[in-house]
C-alpha cells in the first residue's frame, strides 16, 4: 500500500500522489492540498472499472500528475482523470443529496462526507485569495458553515454549490504557495 507520487518537476499537475486503501478506496492528494478518498465500490461492476476487483491492479495505482493510472498488465488501459474522480464522488443519493455531512477543520479546511461513500478534506486556502471568496477569511463566518445537501452555507444566506469548490479546474486547483 505504498503511496506513489508524481514525477518531480512536472508542470500543470493536479494530482500530487495516490494510494489504494482498504475497501476499494483511493486516497488522492491534489497539489493544492485537498485530499479525496474516492470510494470505488459502486463502480466495480461496470465494464470500465471491473479490473479493479483485482486488488493487485487497484493497489498498482500511481499518478503522472494529470491522472491516476493502473498497471493492468497490458490487458486494459485504465486511468482516472481528476474531473472523473470528482464526478464519481459527487454522485447524488436517491433523494438528490450530494453532501451528507460537512464541517470546518482549522483555518481554511472543510471535511465533507459525500452520499457516494467518498469523502474529502477540502483545502480552501487558495480560494480565500480570490475576491469572490475573500469574505470567508472571516473566521466566524467560515466556522458557521452548514450544508443543505448540495451547498455549503456560510452564515444565514451565503451559499456555495459544492461543484464550484471541488472541480479541478482554474487557479484554485494550482499548487499551494
């Protein structure tokens, strides 16, 4: 269960390292500091991810910085891009909820349990530097966070849809300074 890291010196990387965990989960550490624990169990019966039933293949996961790659011993080509991983994590429950629970951690981190069985420690440090999110530097406001199952809610009426915060696109997903 060794973590495999991206090659040093790579530019435009999003994934810093990946490791397989027990119970068909992947721990994905992004270069900006967030960590996604992606539950793959619901995908194991699909044609695309069926090879991951072989735990040797699951535990072969590594990253080139832009995607997760599995050593499938030339039988298949299997990889997961960051946006795909986030889409899997954000799969809603039957009642439409994406988020089951969310809580703040420290100065700029949020822990989220998703309905998909996945979880995330979301590092919002880079978001705080953006004028659109700078209001969240207010500790009292940040720590007032709650969820309605789709949005993170700060204070009484500041809502941010979870997709706006977690997709690996744009300047917020660049490496922490």
